[in-house]
């Protein structure tokens, strides 16, 4: 099939690689516009665009999908199908109607659970035991279209955002191309979503990344894992922003919420609600590299001794 691919982050790029290694032809790429990133204000292109450039595929980066030039360009491609993976813009009916066989969205949840921009993050944070990747026919509503296939996996206690994305890529390596064969033959049953059962996963914002130590350790652990490595949860030590990369709930320490203690291995312990506790294994102070907890203690002992606790500022 001739395919238009719409996607932006690495998760989408990994799906694009699967398609490029198949008999299907990627005629055109839709991806988010380049962004200015970092202190050096460097222009950052999306992982999907980087692959498109290497493979000399036509690239469209509209700021709006209502632009007539974008609609004209997509019509000229004469695609059989559009595949959408974490693109980042809502796709209007005018564009959904362009491909002859319609549009398929690859969504990172078991729909109708966690419709929206951050399904894996909310699934981990909410303590779900199972998740999955849904292939669905797109309609105008937000992730509301009929489901064509779902492939499930377990969420284990050590899983984070990155490891679940990896599991989903492995599922798509096994299932995406066979799915497209069935789709082409129209050999798939469409299952309508039950809208009354829908839950929503809106875009992550900076306030979602901040740790509230007046929560139990299991909830804090889920937050840290749900944001790693894409965002990374943070707290403050005095006026210094501290990112927490790897942490684990541990035995009660007697510490009050936010207060700092130390394990026998000189790792940082932090008190949480109801006499629960988090052990920090990897940590990063603003402007510096990620370090082991015990190295952070040695390097910032004076700061730790003067502040004695993490705060929300």
C-alpha cells in the first residue's frame, strides 16, 4: 500500500522503521514543525523527520492541518492509507477523508482507557496492571474510532515510560505488518468503543512532574516511573531543582514527608506519607549530570545538611 505516515517522537519513528522495512511505500511524512530547544536555542527536528530525511521521503510540517496547501499536497500523494502514531495535532475530517482506505491510529493504551496525549504515563501512574497498543480506525473525535486490533502486555513494578514503549514496539514488530495485510483485505472486525467507559490522559505539564512528598511512597514511585525518561519528576532542595531518575519504595524510615535520611549504603532516603519511604538511586541537580545517590551525598553534603528536606517550592 501507498502510505502517508503522521508522527513526531521516537515512539512514532520506531513504527516508521517497521513500515520502511516492509513492502509498503511511504509516500509522505507529516510531522510537527522544528522546535527551538535548550539553552543554546538550537533547532531540533523530530525523530520522524530525521528518518524521513535519511530515506528521502517528502516531509510536511504544517502548524495547522486546515491549511489548504497541506490538504492539496496530501491529495496529490494519492495514498491508500494514513497511519498516525503520536503525531500531536488533531486531524480534521477533510484530511481523514483523503486516503482511499481511511486513517489508522496506533494508540498506546487499551481503548477506551486513556484516550489522549499521555496514555502510558497515566496508565503507570494510576497503577494499572495491564496495558496494550490499539490499532483503531480514526474518526473526528479524540481516540473515539472503532478498534481493529489490540495487543496487550503486563505492567510490572519496575516498568517505566521507556520500558513500556519498548514493549509496545516489540508488539508492533510482531503484529503491525500482519495487521496491515488483514486491513488491506478488509478482513478485520471493527469494534465500537463504549464511550461511557472512557478515561482520559491529557498532555503532561510541568506541574505534573513535581513530587508531593505528602503522598505515600507507592504513589510517588509510580509518578517517577511514569515520567522517566521523557520528562523526569523533580523536587527542590533549597532553591535547587532536583530531578529524580531512579527511586524505589523501601522500608519505613521514621522520616516525616520530604525529610532526608540515609541508608547503610549512603543512599538518600526520603520520608513520605503514612510513615512510608522512598530510596533514591539516581539523582540530578540542575545543570549537572545524573549521578548515583551516594555520589550526590558526597558532593552536596553541605547543601543537604543545611536544608534537611526536599520541598515543593
